[in-house]
């Protein structure tokens, strides 16, 4: 990599170099509110648009 990307690993509590499993493709899992259950206050909390994280990478 010309400019390596380092990401904080909360499991090991260290900065680690990001290495794609299937370069040049990168997957991104995003947890968002679902619409399957009853409404609650947690749904009112705004979340940043998930696609911005992917565009940043």
C-alpha cells in the first residue's frame, strides 16, 4: 500500500494496519435501526449516514 490505513482495534486496544481480505474489495457492515419491532426512543436518535463511512475509506 502506498499510504497504509491504520484503524483502532477495540478488541486488542491497539492501532493496526488495515489489510483487506479480498483486495481491492472492502466490505462494510453497518448497524442501523430496524423497522420490525415497536417504536421506541432509540429510533429518535439521529445516526450519521452510513454511506459516508464507505466514501471516506
